C-alpha cells in the first residue's frame, strides 16, 4: 500500500470522527453540574478523546 493510499484510508477518518464525538461527550458532561465527580469523569473522557484523536493523526502520518 502506498503512502497516499494509506493517508486516504477511510479507517483513519472514522477514528478521528469517533474521537470528536468522545471529546464532545466530555464537554457535555462537564456542564452537567458542579459535582466534583462530573469534572473527573469529564476530564477522563476528554483525555480518552485526545488519545484516540492522536492515534488517528499519527496513523495518517505514518
């Protein structure tokens, strides 16, 4: 598989789209209330979204 074909593979973009939805879920959880555990859950979900997005970006660059 050539480099251009690898970069245009739709699996990468599906992964990045999933990361965006995970990140948005973390943002929405942040605004649920003032309870400290909402902030912990939101931060964890946001970090997971960033990790998935970075995995998708680095797989495109690879």
